[in-house]
C-alpha cells in the first residue's frame, strides 16, 4: 500500500451536510461528530456543488427542499459527474414518491423527517463501508458467464445498484440467474458482510406466512412454545431476497408493504413493533406489471419493489456465448478432468432453445458427465429434452432395450407423481417426502412435463 493510500485510510471520514435550517444542521452535525466524523456544511445547491468540486467527501447528506432547488439536483450532479460519494436525501415524512424518485436518480438511501438518530447512524455506517467499485467478488461467489451485450448491460447495472440501498426487482425466466444476480449485488455492496436471507415465496403455506416473515412470540398460537425470529429479523442489517415474489397472497402483500415503508415489523402475538434495517431484492419469472393489471398484485407494493428493474436475458438470446458458458461449466463440474464436447455436441447446444436457461445447461452437463465415455461428450450423452419441455420418449434401441437416461426419467416421473398424489399435490410436502428442495422438485417437474392436471386437480 502506498503512503497516499495509507494516509487516506487513516484520515477521519468527511461528511457534507446540506440544509438551510440552522437547527437541523446543528443536530445532524452533533450526531455525526459524536460518531467521530468531520462535518462540512452547505446551505443550498450552489454551495454544495462548489464544495463537491473542491473537496473529497465520504458521504453527502442533503435535505430535499433547498432555497435554490432540491436535493435531487445534488444527486443528479454526483451521478452525472461520476463523483465517488454516496448521497442520502432527507424527505418529508410519508412522502413515498419523493423517496422512490431519489433512489431512482441514484441516491444511496433516504431518511424521513423527523430524522431518527438510530436510522441516521445505521445509514452512515452502511455508507462508509461501501467497497471500492474495482473490488473483486470474493472467492466462492459465482459470476455471470458470457460476454453478450445483454449480459454486459446486466453487469453494469449490478455495479451501479450495488452502491445504493434502493430495492431492486430482478425479472427473467426460470434458470436465468436471478438469485446469482442478487448475490452479486450484495457482494459489491456495503452489506456484503451482513446476512443474506433467500426466501422462496411460493414455497411457504399461506397460513404460516406472517409468522415466517415477522416471527412470533411464545404462546401466540398453538405450538408456539418459544419466541422465534422471522426472515426480517434474520436479515437485519443485511439483505432479504424474495424469490417468486409474485406468488405472495394479497393479504401478505399488504403486510409486506407496511414493513418496507415503515422499516418496522411486529411479531405475531407481540404488542410492539421493532425496527429492522433490511434491503429488499425481489425476483420472479412472472410479469409483475401484468399481475397488477390482473388484480393479483398490489400496485403500491409493485412500485416499492420495482424502484430499480434488472432483467436477466434468456440463454437463447445469447447464442454466441453458449459454447463458452458450456465449456466453463464443464471445467467446473468435471473438476478440471480431461473431458470435452464433440463438435457435434457443441452444435446441438448452439441450436437448442434452453427453456430452463443456464440452470438447464448445467443439469445437461452433469448428466452428460455420467453418460459419456472416453472423455468426449456426444449429443446422445446430453439427452436434450424435446421442444415443449416434455419428457423424452422411451425409444427402444437396436437390442430392444430402453436407453438408461430414458429409463431413469421414466422412474423419476413416476416417483414424483406418486409423491404429489400422496400429498394432495402440495409441492412443499412432496419435496420433503422425496428428500429434495422445493426448487429442485419444481425444476424436475418442468423438465419432465409434470402438470397440475396429472395430479388430478
């Protein structure tokens, strides 16, 4: 580390506070000084821009209403001039439109008036822990594979939204990497060392949702023999990833909206709310806007979740990347043993539609590694699923026998169907019965073409 870098690390962080009310300035400065920070003041937009141009700051805190403009101008100036400083905006209490607008403009976070000192301290601590944009993702977290323009756009957006506290909604087809994108956002954010709690909203029985999300007190209901934390408490200080958020029932959507807006939750059976500091990242393979139009998803919750939208491209729209992605997955899954694709196998992958996207490609390669011989993967080893996602036909070979993969698919199809029928087509219960995760069961059902109709419903 150079002497300049060492001195930069040792210096006291500096905060620019922008407000035209002396009493508010004094209150904020006192709170920040007590945290061991240097504080500079500005009374309007013009002064703030001058200071940002002449000094370096670690955080900018601005009121929304200023004599010569508003806080949004400061946010936009920082974004347009690539000033490497997180900016937070103080908005009027309950003005959700302002809060959303500042987050969309690039603000790190917002505070509502009257400013709660506990929330101010949490915001400052998070902002000062932001990693440098060039910091690499830690070992153990996978990266998005591919070099297509669509994927590069996703990477660029991940870099930008990671330096914010704004809610992010990730949409894309099943298997396109939505959870991986969420984890990469967190890895590049100030919350990288805090909890990451992933929740599959479609896997929780409706009757248990409130207690699962918010926790419960001992004696709240039959079987509640002790206090229990919910997802929000478990993710406190970190990130809550709501996968398949479109599957939330409407009554739970109301409670989730309030928790996001108030940053407080109440355990089932409790009389008091407790503050939680959680960043929300959501995802779904459904179109949330369409769900809103259909009356299946609340519009106000949609706007709170969809502050920043990120779309994962399907694999079939990145055909030039398929060969490289397949080879990288093969190197990882084969533990770098000497296994390679035949030219014909690569051509088959290039023309395949991949309804299950990268997750399906990974599954195909895992299956091919079991089936291949001589270190060469052929099209027969991959057993690509026919168009429409149905199970492969059980074709007889020259000796009048069913190929092994077809036989295994048939056995798996029967086992899943039996488990579903035993549990009244409750996928969560069926997954437990089969000893697999809910996500794995859903993927296998899609791959084998098992539908609700087969379950007798």
